[in-house]
């Protein structure tokens, strides 16, 4: 489900390892990511964190079995569930060392959130991205602070509202990823970036992260509470339940005429 390691240079690698499910995440994987991020955040030997994925896809977002369970949750249960995802995103965003996302394939929904939480993102030219929540009667609430931080409110208006799939080239133009690579050179270019970062002073790198987040402070406890409450209310609404039921049943949602 999740592989993790730290090498002799202090490079932490987290690898999503559910390739048969397109690295979709559920409450178990979210809890494991939270746990592992906590371990490495406290490890004084850690200097960088690299987030990767095995298989064809980076992450398809929410796991179908998890979505089926969530469809039956009450508002309070959905709120607790959303708080766990919010905790994951915040831990990745505030990880004390520089973080790099290496995106080799499709990143949907929460997968886009993970990419947005990382300081630097590289993507293969075969990667694609989508914020598809409105097709399910939902919104990308919990990940929205990080995605909007990455691409800006104006671009979010288009991609949140249309739920259209977009290419790695477009993702680079939006600022979601900073470096576009061929699929053959992705890992080599990631290694080159890692080597560049390792030549810089570790405490200064950590201070730079804190500086940037402090100067551009828009992500806070109030915003987190708003986003988790919003997604919980939509999941528990009739429209949200219809959207999930239609998706899981592979039929058009009731609002499609």
C-alpha cells in the first residue's frame, strides 16, 4: 500500500503502491501516510522527501470501496473522515524538509491535492490531471487551499467547475508542476533535482519553507474547518448521495438531462 525508506543522504522516499487500484487512497492509506509523515518529520537525518507512485497512475484519488462506505456516512462521520484527509494534506504541506512530487501518470482529485502540497513537482509528458468532484455532486474542498495556492483562483475557477482532464503541459502552464519531463527522463531529472537540493544548507532550506508559508499565509485552522465542514455537508446531501450512487452504478446522475 505504501513503501517508505530513507537513504544515507537523508532522502526520504514515499511510494504509493496500489498499482492495481491506480494508487487510489482510502482511510487506511490516509492513516498510514499521516503516520509515516510524522515519523520522518521527527527524524533529524531527513533532508528531503520524494513522493512517487508505482504503476501506470500516480493516484486516481478516492478508492471506490471507500466511496461506497462514505456514501452511507452521516454528516458527523463525513466530518471526521474529511478531517483525516485534511490532516494528511497539512502534514505533507508543512513537512519540515523540501518535498518533491514525481508524477509519472494520471493524478485525479486527491492525487492533485498531494501534488499541490509538495514544494516542487515534476511530471512526465504522459501524466494527466483532473479535478472531477463536481461530476459526483461534490467539491474538491479539502484539497482546495493547496490547489488554489498552486494554480491561483482564476485557473481553479475553470478546472474546478468543468472537471475537465488536462495534460501535463497544461499543468506546467498553470503552475501545478514546475518541470515537464519525457517519461524516459523523469527519474533522471528527479535525481538531478535531488542532487541540487542536497548541495544547499539543510537548516536554510527548512527556514525557506517556513518563510514562504509565513509570507503567503492563507492556509489556517479556520480555512481547514470550513473545507471539511463543506465536504461533509455535501457528501451527506441528497445531491452528493445521488452523484456517488450514479458514479458507482455507472449511470448518468439525475441532474443530467
